[in-house]
């Protein structure tokens, strides 16, 4: 029911059909796609990516793996950087033709309250403080028209959705699970990946270098007029997005032991990311 309400299956299929500049380049090739809107049933047959290994959200990744992921992110974002044709797709999140989100900012903030109650014993005061500040700001963030570039974005750009190729694999990295694809801020994918993908101990050591790597790759892919300083400002503002994914998904999907571990880990990492980058002062 949740997948139908959120349009996940249609979006997954339509992504592979619509965006050839990236589908197949940083994803498995789509050999067959089909979607029935009436029944919400879909079929997607993809290229065999063996030998590849799925990323592990709990364990985190090393710098070389992070660079692979940011390389693919730069390819994705540059391909449709400031491309107004994105607005012609009603099924794509965040476009002018897309229906309003199934959950408004007040409802998302309410999910935080439920999450905080359920997992209170596992949350430290500093994490709760960041979560409370973000939840309070969500309605204002929704109304705020923050200037900045837009592009095609993944919006769940994390290790569990990545297949890292081993020697002999068709691609060095294949990104999967495009059910949340949309038009949005490129820095959102970057902040989400770095914040959740590296451990709290490793992220501060490599964060700036990884951001500069991504920025350089954007330029190599043809993006101009986007300074590193602006990227870092956008990155800071988007540090909070991963928190809403963590507490929102935890409250909307079936509860499992690994799910609990993963969502709590992501939430803690993103709260630390926001604090380390002094992002709280950017909340409206």
C-alpha cells in the first residue's frame, strides 16, 4: 500500500525508460520494463552485475568506495543539470507537474515525534536536540524557496542501494532502487550519502576532500558556475534530509531488527553531520 501511495513502482520503471544519459551508465542496464497502473504491478529485468558486492549501510564504506559513489553522483547530476525538461514528467518527484507529496511537512514532523517515543531509550540528548530543531523547522523549510541548482536526483543515495563491482564486473558501481527519483538539489544526494555512508569517526577526516572530489567531477562532466563554497553551503543545509528518511521510513515500513539498527545508525550519523558542519544555524 505504501509503495502505491508514494508512486514507487511507476517511478522505478519510468526512470529506466526516460533517462538514457544515466540509466545503463551508472545503473544496471534495463532489459525489460513494464508497469500496470491499475494493479500497481511491475516487471523490471536488469543486467547481471556479477561479480559485484552490495554496500553495507551499517558497516559504512571506505574512501575509495565513497569516491566511486560520488563519481556516479556527479554523472547523474551533471547529465540533467538545470534541465527544465524534468518538469514535463508528472511521475518524477519535485517537478511542477508532480502531485503534492503524500506526506506534508507537518506529517513528517509528526513521524519524528512517534520515532522519538518508540526509540527514546536509544537516543542521546544531542541527537534529540537536532531532531527536535529539524522537526520544528520542517514547515518553514517547505515554504522557503531556497535558490540553487536543480538536477535529476536519486533521493535514497546510500550504500544499500549500490553494487560495487569486483574485477570482471560490467561497471565499477551500479546504483539501484530508483523509486524515489526526482528533481531536486544535487547536494541533497551528496549530503545524504556522505552523512550516512561514512562512520561518525571517519566522516570528519575525509568530508572536505570528498566534497572537493565531487565538485571536481561535476566540472569534468561539464557543470559550470557552481562554486565549491556554494556546494558546501548547500551540503550543510541538506544534512538534515537523511534524518527524515531515517525516522520517516522507520515509522512507515514493517519494523525489523536490522531496520531498527540501520535507521538509528543513519539518524545518529546525520545528527553528528549537522552538528559538525554547524548546520543548525541554517534552519529557518
